[in-house]
């Protein structure tokens, strides 16, 4: 597969093994700016490994990952870490908020780690919290809010740096259907408003319905459903 023209992030012929277990076996992927792509598959299919490779967290054994015209695997660890702090955003199943910090401090954290002064970082954080409808929780700590509220705080945190790619790994997996749908509505609307690409890992069809396109991963191999015949 040759990455489609205009792809922001693409992968070709990725393989990754953990001991005798082959997690990826020639997987391929591409995404354009502003596009939401759902990566689907059963547990153990390799979809989370694919996300971790695309994000530069895990290095594949073979294959090529290209981000904005540059090969990800050719970058230094420091450069990949910098990308994850500034150009990539992350939302995980359980939010992973820092319990000792208030919600606004959690949202501002990526900016603070990049050296932004506290007041400026918190102003930006509040802007995103308003968009995600959780600005009234600014002074509460994660243990004082509901699961759905906490996940919206986590989405605000993932978007506060205006990332070019947002990686969402089962972002509604710990929520009931009503809260899950609201989180997905807010996440996809906010990401599209900034032209961010969203890599959405899920096994739920109702979550994948918010995407523009689906890529199914099974036994470490990928299949783009939009181009399937």
C-alpha cells in the first residue's frame, strides 16, 4: 500500500512481535488531517499495538511509519517524546487524570510540561473545559467527579495543546452508553473544529459510528473497510 496523497500519518507493512506472539503482521494505515478513523477488532487483534506504534510509543520490528513527511522510526527518542507532548494528544479508557491535581490543573498539565506559565496554561485549559462542558468542575479533583465528567476533562486535556493527531484508545470503554455518546459527540466535534486527525481504537460499533472510516484489525493484519471490495 502506498499512503494516499495528503496523508498526515501513515504506516506500511508493520510487524511487531512480543516473544512468540505476533501482534502485527503487515498492518497498514493512513489518516488525513480532520479525519476520524476507527480502528476496530476483537481483543488481542493488535489494534492497541497499532495505535502505540503510530504514536511512537512502541517501535515496530519492521515496516515504515511516516508522520508529516518524516519517518517516525528515524527520529530520536527525544524528538518522538516532544511530538507526544506537543503534536499528539491522548485519551485513554480510564482517563488517567492525576488525582492530586484539580481538574483545571489536569487539563493545563501538557502545557505546563512544555514550559507555558501557569496562568496562561490555565486560561487555555478553561477554554477547552468550557467547550467540553466541564468548566464548572475546574476546582474539583478527579475523585470528586463522575466517570463521564472525568472523561470529558481528559478529552479537554488531550486537546489543550491543539494536537495534529489525537489518539483515543477505547475512550468510552468505562462509561455507560449515554455518557459514552456525549463524550464521542464532544470529542469528534472539538477535534474536527481544529482539523485534528483522530485515531479511534474501539470494539464498539456505536462508537465507530462517529468515524469517517473504519479499519479492521484481525490477527495483526488491517483492512480498510472504505476501500474493501
